[in-house]
């Protein structure tokens, strides 16, 4: 079973081509890092897969079906700075938003939904902050709340956009532990990531992206110096300085 | 009795606008209310030209269509690369100008003058009555009640959807919420609210009523629900205190109501616990007085 299949996906903003002819096939049960330089189209790839961009061509299948938001098979963690954290609401309420897809339009969250939301907050170590206004949380705590919301979606395939940006070390450890736990439960997780130092540790599958796919496969096969240089267009100077005969895994 | 109707109308304007205004503030689209309050004139005039009547029903229909048209045109210009504020500026001045032109060209001898539309006259409200189901009440009260009912029903049924599409539209889209339909439905409500409040406070002051109480409530609310309650409370308070002060000083009622919104906002802004000005100043003084000892 494939978690994700992408065929001939291209995206252009106005005249500028952001993604060109992306083809991917990734089996279920992997923790996948989407890696590439700034402007490579990493976030765009996720948004295109989630059908959020009108100006795209190509086909996307998730769990071998076309994406249908009503299936609740997909969980999503947008970039943290995509929302206004001064919005008047508390942590538990944001996590509860992860249940909205299951609840359906008009209907109100049930006691069970609230229990699930609370459990997810507990999973990310934030149960003590359930009533806290989200504006009073630190960046790392906000990211945990976003992750808890995705957990509350109880999805099969997760997409996360830069979940490690601007978080403290403890939060980073919590998040990666949860992601590995999701993988152990047979879920598929796709994470946009830009830190090459940790990539090989965190992910067992790597997609190298620079407007098109330069490599995709198990980490030990794809995370090589040659592939990285290709994805980063030879701009990885620090690698030349620390030139060594080992690859990055 | 007339005083009662004026107070009731003012309070209903305060409640209805206060409720509707909350999501304008949260969606950071306060200025679209300004645009809609002007372009509904265009809708009303066109409705009059087509139906040759000034009935409240057709006014509401015309206003709703004008509001949707405004929202749509602003969105269109924005997607064409214009900034939102510029798009709003272009759209509403053009449609408002068309409305003014149409009034003078086609509706010259009807009671539909620009000054009335801009300023309204709440003191005249009690004399223009409607009889519905045997009840005789001022037309403005009927219209406000109907629109308030729409608002309450919409927010009751779509509270969580409005909250999520406002807080995180990208996530809302990913779970299949109809964010575009929500946006247009809400903008229709803003248009209806505007036209219902029109007769009493006019197009300029309705903006104050839509934005002021909600902005004040935003300063002191930890949840959207509480923000709605505070916003309605501030709306009513401004309407009632504004009325009595206008009576006391023999000045414009609508003007005084809007002025009171400004006063309430300033009071909350300055005296609000924890992060109001006064509080912060006090904290700063205390901080200065605290001696810092460094153990060596």
C-alpha cells in the first residue's frame, strides 16, 4: 500500500514555476523528511498535495485514493506563523479544532471529542495548559498545541510544515518522539524540514526537493553528499570545508 | 413612548452591530465594513430603480447583493495583485459614487437623500411603523429584530466553523470546510446588519457601531463567545448613555452614541487590568523601585 503517490505535479504562481513535474511513490509506515533549500517549494508541495492550490496540474493519491477531505485520512500541521496567536481562545479549544472534521458541520463537539482533545494535549505534555490563552504560550508550546490538534484528527497520513522551527530543545525531543510513535503505529508522516544535521537521525525516508524531486528513498540510499549537492545546487559550502569521506548518515 | 422606541432602536443597533462586528475584528477586515456601509447605498438605489418602491424588504435584498458585490470585487482586485486596502478604496468609492449619481438622476423626488443615508435620524424612527401579525412597531425595530435573528441563528449553527475559518483558514480548508461560502455568508450578514442599522444611525456611524464595541471587547476577552457578549454589552451601553447625553446637551443622538463608543474604548484601553496603560505604568514604577541585589 502506498501512503502517497504524486504524478506529474506542477505548480506555478503567476508566471513563476515553483514545482515542476514532481513524481513520488512512498509506501505506508515511513517517517519522511522533505528537504531542500529555501524556495525549493517544500511548503508548496504539501499545499499542492492537500489540494489547497488552484493552479496546479497532475494527480495526487493518498492511500491510493484521490484526496477527499471528508475521509479524515489526512492530518495537517500548518506553519506556526500562519495563524494569529492573539486570537481569543485557549489551548484545549485549538486542539478540539482537530475534531471538527469528524464532528461535521453545524453539530457541536461531544464529551468524547473533548476527552480525545484532552488526551492529545496530555500526549504532548501540555495538559496543565489546557485553559491557557494561546497568546500566552511560548513558541514551543504553541507548536505542541498544533501537533496535539493534528493528533486529535486521528488520521492515517500526516503532513507537517516546519514543526521544528523556533522551538526549544525539549519541545523538539517531544515532537520527534511523538512522530516516531506515530510511525510505530503504522501511520505515515511527512515533515518539511530544513536542518540537515538532524535529518538522518529523524527520518527513515528522505525526499530531496528543489523545484523537482532530486532524490526520494530510504535515508541511507538518498541522504548522500552527491544527492545533497544536487538538491542544493552546489551551494553547500560547509560540506566542502569539512570534506570527509563519509556520507551524512 | 417615543423615547422608548428610540432607546430600543439604539440598543438593537448596539446588539446587532456588536455581535456582527466580532468576526470583522478577528478576521482583520474591519475596513470592509466601511466599504459595505457605503456600497449598500448603491444596492438600495438599484433596488428602488427596479421595483419603484422603498419597501424594507427590497432594500434588504438590494443591500445584500451590493454587499456581496463589494466583497467579490475586493477579492477580485486582490487576486489581481492589488493590496486589500487599495482594493477596498477603489471598489467602495466607485460604487458609492454610482449610488449618488443614480439617486440624483433617477430618484430625485423620492425620500432617499444622501445626507439621510450617511447620517440617519434615529429621532424619526417611531413615526415610520409596520404592522406585522397585529403588532405595530417602528420599521427600524422590525428590521433590526429580523436581522438580529438571522445573525444569532447563523452564529449559533456555524459558531465553530466561523471560529476555525477565521483562526486558521488553511487548516479549515484541509478538513474540507467551505471557507469561501462561509466568507460570503458572513459578508451577507454584515450587509444586512448595515442596512438595518442604516435608518437610525446612517452609513458612517454604523461603521463605528460595527467596529468600536467589538474592538473594545477584543481588548478584554479570552474567548470568542465572551468577546461577543462584551461587544453587545458595550454596544448597548454606548447607545443608552449616548441617547441621554444627547438629550442633556441637545445634540445629535447618533453622533453622541458613536462618540460614547470612542469614550468606552478609551476607558477600557487605559484602565484595563494587566495590560492597560495605567496598569503598565504602575508596574513600571514598581519595577524601578525594586532594588536589584547581585550577590558576589
